[in-house]
């Protein structure tokens, strides 16, 4: 149905802001008179004291210092901007209080067919539905220090200046952030993937994630170099990146003396790598220094590996 759910209708204020280009020399801005050709993207509030999130794709080649963040009839200068290389989200901080925020939906709780409402600009809601929950952000190979999964929303509402906007479910919860437009829809970064990054940023002043130090293909989606599907149907298949000359296992990483190329990790503790989330996404759920057991296969034989997860700083200060 295209009708707007009651939780979205009843809210007092939207948590969606608009990013616009600043004009040279201007120290203030009248937001009601900003032309649309200066709109760059959108951002969504995550905390009541002014932390917003957008997508790296949403700001293009602009520097955060060249942008205003427009919210609730005011133009705010961006005081901090931090790029999270694990998710490609960008966290913005502005001086504001009492911003409305919403619960974040974990991507693992979403299924194909669920209706969502896109909000690329405050108060402008467009219906859509989840068409895919296992879309890959990058190519076949992915670092374990990156969350590569994206969701796909089918909708007819398209505008390249809407990147960074919000996607809501029928309960008014935040499902994801509009990453890039595709044919007939939008690619979304799952909202739950930024929760751990935000928590780390607020506690540590930087974003720290657990690290395993491997590169892998998700066997739920991967095809081998000979274009033959492997005889395993799930798990993270450790492989070197021949194009970039990067090894399957970082010899100096936490698993450097434990894992090797060709191993398949099928499970991390109780988390089964069945394609519903990739290895990097599951690692977001663990804290650095965690001792755990990996279960998988090496050369056709069942294996268990005990590993202590390392840590990696994924925050890049860009303002």
C-alpha cells in the first residue's frame, strides 16, 4: 500500500536533514531560499545532540566544510565529519539539541517483500519494498574489515541528489540509508550496520572494530575463477586478490598463523555464514580482543580454529 504508516504521520519533526553547498564568503544561510541545484544529498539524525549520518556517495567530491546541514528551518555548519571505512557511512556533528531519533533495524530482521518508505527530504515520503537483502556492495572478494552487504529497495522515486536519505519501516523504525540509485530502485546501507560504529565513536572518539585480517568470497553468492560453483554452498572462502596483489590472509593479522588461503569459514561461534550477512558484517557484532572459535573446512576436512580478534581503526577524520 502507498498509504503512509501512522508512526510516520504522527511524528512532530522529521530527523532527515539536507546537505547543500555553501556559497563562497557566506557565513549564514536562509534555508527557505536555497535553490534545489545547490542540494547535494541528505543526512539522518542518530542522536538527539546532533550526530547525523550520510553516505560517502552522497557528498561526492565536496568537502564537509563546503556544506551546510539544513534541518528544521535552520542552517548548521558541520563541526566534525568522520568517514567510517568499514561501511562508507559519514558521521556529521552539528551544534543542535532535541533532535528526534528512531530505533535502528538490524538487516538480519528484514526479508524480501517488506514495504518501506523512502524519505530523501524531510516530510517527503515515497513507497517502496525490499527487493533484495543480500546485495553486494563491492565485487566478489571483500576484506573482513568491510561490511559489504547492501539491501535493494524497489521504487519509482529517483533523484541522484537524494543519496543519504532514510528508509523507514511501517513501525517508523530506520531500515537503512539511501546509498546509490539503481535501475528501478535504491541500494541501501542497512541501518543496523552503523550502530556499532556510532557506539564506538561516542565512547572512544574514534571508530574501532574487531579485525580478522582475511579476504574472502561469500560462497552463498560466489563463483570460482573457472566459473564453476564450488562444492560448498555457504561460508567465507578465503582467497587472495590477484588483481591488487593482496593475500588471502594477512600474515601480521590476528589469524595470520591460524588460517590460510582456501580455508572456508562456515561459522563464527553461533553465527552461521549462510549469506544473510557477510563476514565483515558479522565482525561488527564482536568487540576487539574477543576470544572465539571459527568452524569450517580445510581441504575437505572439518576444522576448528581458536582465534583472538584484533582491532582496526576505521574512522577517517575529514573535518
